[in-house]
């Protein structure tokens, strides 16, 4: 685990201030403030529909909030009006999806290489060398020529991680990346992410894997009803927090024995 | 003057009641052979024209900009819903005449009947290709598009690297179907005196009583072309087949 840096020692890589977002009449985010520093791993936990995935999509500009400020890597995202500027920022931010979303018509190697070659215009041989290194890193050497349809869910997700890393991102967003996997393959994906974070990858993870979040995070954020209800170091959230709602959520997931007598835990 | 072997052939055929006497006339023989060449040239130019225009039309049909999507939709509807023969007449007798006039005489007009046949029939095929491709483009899941956008693909890059390759695989059987129809539609060229094989045959059989003989040749000729087209289509389908995608896996 990385040592948390002292607060305000350098400007955060991601900074959200008072972010409000609605889909039609449904208010999804009701004033979110969030800081992610370089080299830090931040986990977002909380019940379904609390706006976790929407926060990730605001950070890479896939969704534009109606109100609030978003600064990412020195760019004021909320002030960008041209799609081209948002695209330029997205190239610097990796995104890994719950359902992998690989390109089904491309081989594993092509899935990883297509964006650096076609979008960044990098030389193919150099990109392919990098892609093979990444495949090695996600423990899928030898699968270069396979198609997504021939891989298990866990393997596809690791290809998706390599695809995001191929752009050499400054930040990677993980959106419930193990939720679509069977219990046996969850471990292999988490092991890969754990290694990346140990190596200093800046990341924001939306996850329901409480143990994992506790183990790898520098900061854990609990969201509910479009607001950040609690945040702090993992120990503070998982063990010493005095917010009954957070405790109920964590214990309801069966992660550990209740720290205090929370009985209204959510069954999943 | 005529090849003795050819004379023999014509004589033998005649003994079986088959009239191919026109082969001994160099003039008629040239018209006939030129007919084969012209049909093949029409097919060879029309197929790429229809495919390129079809992809452009499909892109326009699925564009988010109304100024692109609306004209494309109007064009597709007009082209599909009116007889090709009438479109060709309008283009060749109407539009072409206007161009000739504005350029100061038919001699100045760079466009001939062949051009108009390729353009009108090619775009007719394109309208059908576009609809087939549109179905394929709309079948690409939103999640796949979101992944491309997250990687920094712009609208055109998504179309080129994600939507069209996937749409092509879905639409290929329909596109081959369209191409088979397109090959047969080259015969409307005869209406504006493009000397393709039906036009050439008509020229010959109005002078000689050999309609059946030349008809049979035309039928065999088009069957052969379309056999090649559909075989190439099947080969492409197999080539592009991807494990876990589509029916064949």
C-alpha cells in the first residue's frame, strides 16, 4: 500500500466541487466534492443507484454535469465546450467497464493496440511491443491472437485493463470491474489491479469488494443518494466510523462482524 | 475471310437447328463481343461505386446532424421507391440534356450514357446497401460505443474502426443479395443505348431469327457473373467471421 501523502502538499489530479447532475427529473448527483491525488487509489462504495458510476463518467467527460466544477490533470473540464477538447482529455484517462466492452471483431492484441495506433498515431511496432508487455503484466501472454468471444469473463476484463493501460493514462477509472464475474475469476482480476496500484497507478475504483477496497485504497468514499456521506482512510471507514448508515452497509455485505449493533444491514 | 473452324462450328450448330450465323459477320460478332465486355465493365464499375456510396449514405443516415441525416433519408426513399428505368431516363434525357445545353452542345458534355447508367444504377444499389448497413450500425451495442468514446475515439473514428467493421459483418449477406440484383440491373443500360449484352443481342436478333439462342447465352452469362459474386460473398463471410460474433462461430 502506498503511504498517504500529507494533505495539500500538491494540487489534486482530480478535483470535483459541488457537482450536480440530473437525468431528466431524476437527481443523480446532489453536490459532490472529491479530490484524488497523483499516485493515490480511491475507492467509492455505496448502495446501487447512489451515483458511483456517474461520478466516474463525470471525471472523464462521458457525462457533463449541469452544475459544479471538475478539474482533471490541469484541465477545467466543466469549461470545455468542444467535444474535441473532451476527447483530448479522455485519451489521458483510462476506463475499465463492468461488462468489459471489448471490440468483438478485433483480436486481443488489436483491442489493446487500436487506440494508440489509430487515435494517438503511434508507430505500430512500438505499440505492439508495449501491448505484449501489458499482456504479460495482466498474465495473458500467449492470448494475443484470441478473440474476446473465446475468452472467459476474467480474461476479457484483464484484456480491457491492458487496453486502458496501452494509452499510458495518468489515471484509470474502474467501474465495478468484478461485478459481472463469477467468484472464481474475481480473484485473478483483483490481483492484477492490486499489482498496478502497488506500482503507483492513480486510480478511482467503484467496487462492491469491501475487503479489496480496504486493502488497496488510500481513501475510501461512501456515497448515498447522490451525496458523499463519509470519506477517509480505509481504517476510519471500515472500523472506526460512527456513521450508522455506513456501518449498516458494510456489515450488510457480510464483510465482517458488526463493529456496533447494526441490525438493518442490506442483504445482497 | 472467316475462320474455317468458325464456319464449321456454325454449320454444325445449324444441323442441330441452332442459328448462330451472325458469328460469320465480323460487324455483328464485334457488337456481340463488345456487349460482353460492356456488361462486365458496367458490373466492375457499378459494384465499387454502389459500395462506396452505400457506406457514405449509411454514415449520413446514422449521423446525429439533421442536415446530414435528412437529405440522406430523402434520397434513399426517392431512389428505392421509383422505377430505375424512369430514373435513368430522367437523368439521361433530362439532366444530361441540361448539362449539354449549359456547356454549349453535346460535344462539350463530358458525360455519356455509360456514365449515367453507372451513376443511377450504382446509387440505386447504394440506397439498399445503406439500409442494410444502417441496420448493422444500429445493432452495435451502446456499451461498445461508450468504450470507444472513453478511449478518445471521435465520431468518425468510431464509425471507421468500430461501427462499419461490425455492421459489414452483419449486413454482408444482404449486401451480396443487393449486388446480385445490381448485376441484373445493368441491363437497363439498353434503354439509353449502352451496348451491353442485352442491347447487343437485340441488335442482332432483330436482323436474324435467333432470339432463343441469344437469350440462352444471356441467361448463362448472368448466371455465371452472379455465381462469382455470391461465391466471393461467401468467401468474405468466412474470412470476416470472428469467434463468438454472429451466427457462425
